[in-house]
C-alpha cells in the first residue's frame, strides 16, 4: 500500500515539474489589439452596459 502511494506521489511531482517548466519556457505570440475608431468608453448613470438584469416574477 505504501509503495502505491509513493508511486502516485512521484507521478504528481513529475506533472507539476513539467507544468512549471512549460510555463517558464513558453513564449506567447504578441498580437496587436485592433480597436475601432468610433469606440467610446463611457459610463451611464445607475447601471453599466455589461450589467445583467433579471426580471422578477410577480406572484
């Protein structure tokens, strides 16, 4: 039983080491962000445009 737990622990350690190595060595591509010229950042009073509204059911 102990041998099985030790083998499982080594497998998890290897997975973590490989994951950390991939995080350190990976180099993501830099892509330019295109924003439309008519894009405006604004705030409306009382709520934001990204808010989700739920209708309450009348009982």
